[in-house]
C-alpha cells in the first residue's frame, strides 16, 4: 500500500541556525497536531543535514536535495551519496527541474545518481516534469515518459520499490501558477500507467507519486483528493512551519 507523503524542499534558503529552528518548529507543530495522515520529510541544504536529523529526532524523515554522480574522488564541491547517508538522511531528491535546467543534469546523469543513492541505502524522490513550451505543444506526456524511461526504468522492480516519483509542472514552480486538479490527476495517472507497463500493476499501485508545483494550504486538499496524487513536494510553502502544516494536515 502506497504512502501519502508531504516533503518540504527548502532549496537554498535558511542559515544553519534558521534551519534548525524551522525543523524544531515543524516537529513541535506535528506533536501538537497529533496523528497526521501522511509521512513528513524535510529537505534542507547540505550543511543543515546532520543538525536537522538530530533536531527532528526520528519524528520526521530528512532528505538531501541532491547528491553527486560519482562515488568519491577529486570532485571539489560535490557531496556523495555515502556522505548524505552518513548524516542520518533517509532520502535524496534527484532530478529536480532546477538541477536539470540550471546545471544541465541529463537523464543519463540522473540514472547514475539514482544507482549510487540506492547502493548507499537511500530512498529517492525522483522529479519529472515539462516546461511550458512542452505543455503547450502537447508533448508533456512524451517528455515525462522519456524522463521515467531513461532515469528510472533500468532499475529492477526491487530497486524501483524504493523510488518516490514527484511530478513538477515546471511552468508552475515559483510562478504562483498551479496545475488544475484535473491536469495534475491526468499526469499522475499517466505516470502510474507507465510504471504499470514497466513493472506491473501492483508495484504501480504501491508507488507514491507527489505533486510539486506551487502547492499551498489553499489548494492542497483539492489536489490530494485526486486518486493518483499521494502528496506534495513543497517549495516556498515549506519555509514556515505554519504554512507547511496547512499542507500536511490537508489529507
């Protein structure tokens, strides 16, 4: 049975001290809320990871926002999957649209990163999604299908079971635009169908697929009510505990 997940991607925001405080605020808010109907993940910058893991004390899972495509060596400024794992993290986000567009990460590079992450005992939140021109030209399903095929579908079924897919309509990230619940559901259903074609219906049904594109407290409940939307990968709205909790409690 698949999990509902709300993951907060802080991106390049918050100093270490601010990040620890935010993690503490989220932990406290979760305790006050009582039982929630989703798993909660925080994805702070690299330098925060160890302290955030300590701060949440196992009440929240922690994810890195990226890892290197190489295991170790002379790669100044890079952080390996083994290093991420050593902080106590359980997840890593790979293939975020900002990594693809700003840093030229290809599906082939991401496939290498996925392999290294899994080999080091990390679960992967793998991002897919189309830009506005691809959506308007009707190529969005082709684009996302290719990202899945080249980035993930070389995995065994056993390894794919450790993957969470996050659909990002790139045109809706940080723009204030949001895919309608119908648009989100259509793409999530397409993704699940593609997984079923590759790995079978049972594994597809068990795969968590998150929506990531300007999700907030105002639209989360409608999005999460869609049958194939299992939660959200949250950007800006994860930077305060109050706004983040509005999404966590939207199920």
